[in-house]
């Protein structure tokens, strides 16, 4: 099963939504909603605007490399131009100024002013500083790297589903930490990401159906045949993908950005009970922001992106 490189870039834009909504959260009492001014200060500390730019740059580079790797030689120049048009539209429209109102709304629905002030105080600590300055970029790079890894791993089982063949059962990825730094990174990845990863796998069929319903928003809708394929693909992915299959990629990004000492600080902090409350709240905000931004992309961005993807047509002959 081959995924069109530009459609993969569009799907990868979801990483932006996950990253923006996945910035660290705080406790669960909210006597008054957070003010927009405080949230803007929070986003500045978190480097949200810079993260949007980094996301788009990484996605564009990934997409350009895939175009070069997967396009037939005779179609390469047209594919390169298609990439340039698609990336230009995405970069022009998917800016922090465009997405910030949706992120602000999601935060205000879940955070009080006191919670935001608590976050700002937390970022003054060593663990908070590391979380704000490095962790979002690390998670972003890991998610983008994982898209290629998972495509290669899951390609044979998804091809089986599409061809109505018995689905292969893939062996689990064999990996273990090579040193203390990797061991700390592995433990941190479990604390921060495993529960959410498992929850996402369990709801994969629902997520896939929602995405397709947005794509097929006309009267035709999603056919029963496609519904069956969605169900089969979700089941195949759930059977052949575990946290152990993605953990090596996450660990690689963590160890590239954090020293052994820094990983120790982050791990000790992540294990605190109050940090668990942060992560629970973070997931609520993430879902709210993802849904709002996903709907916005489909309603206001998809048409322009699809037009950018259209193959160039030869000019019509001049009328005589």
C-alpha cells in the first residue's frame, strides 16, 4: 500500500496539532478560566511559535525526501513542483497566528488562571525549564521519525488487509538499552508516553473513521466496503504494534537531546503524583485542540491543499 507523499505530509500536519496541544499541563481546580494574556505568556515560555516553524520545516524535509525516494524518474520534476506548491500553501496558512485562537480556547476550557500561574512557576524550576525548552521538540522529532518507521513496519500487514488476505503477525521489535543514559530515557518514555500510546491504539478505528468522515464530507460518505477496510486495518495495527516497537526511536531522540543527568532530573519529576495529574489534563486539552484544529484544516485548508496537489495539465491548444 503506497501513501501519496503529499497526503502523508498532510497527515503529518497532525503532528503539529498533537505537539501544540501536548505542551505540559497543571492541576485540576479552576475557579476562574485562564486569561488570554496569561496564556500568551505561557505560550511564549513554551516556545509555541518556534515549534510551529520547526514542525513545518521537518515535515517539508521529510516530504521532499520521500518524493525523491518514491517517485518514478519520469514523473520526478512534476512531483517536485507539486511538493513546492503544497508546502507553500501549508506554510502560508498553517501559522501560529492561525492556530493560536484554537489552542487558547482549548486551554481556557480546561485551565484556571491559578493553574496557568502555577505552570509559569513550574517552568522556573530545573525540570520545568528542561520540559519547556527541549521536550516538545524531542517529542516532535520522534513522532516524525516514527511515521517512516511505522510505515515500513506496517506496510505488509496493511497490504494484506487491502488485498483481503490473511494478515501476517509480525515479530516484536527486539531492543534493550545499551547504557545508563538509554536506560533512563527508556524509563522516561514509559512514564510520559506509554499510557497515551496504548489508549490511542485502542481507539484507532474510531480515529480513522473520524478522519475519513471529514475527507468524505459530501453525500457519498464512507462506503460500507471502506468501513470494513478501516476495521481490518485498525485490527491489524493493534495486533502488530506495541510500545516496544516505537520505544527505540523515542529513546534515540531523548538521548540525542538530554544528558544522563538531565534525564535523571526529568524522570524523577515525571514520577511525582502531581505530574500524573498534569498529564491527565494535558490529554483532555490535546483532544479538544486536535478536534477543533482538525475540523478547521478540513473546512478551510483542505481545498487549497488538494488544488496544490493536482497534477499539472498541459496547456490547451490555442483556438484557431
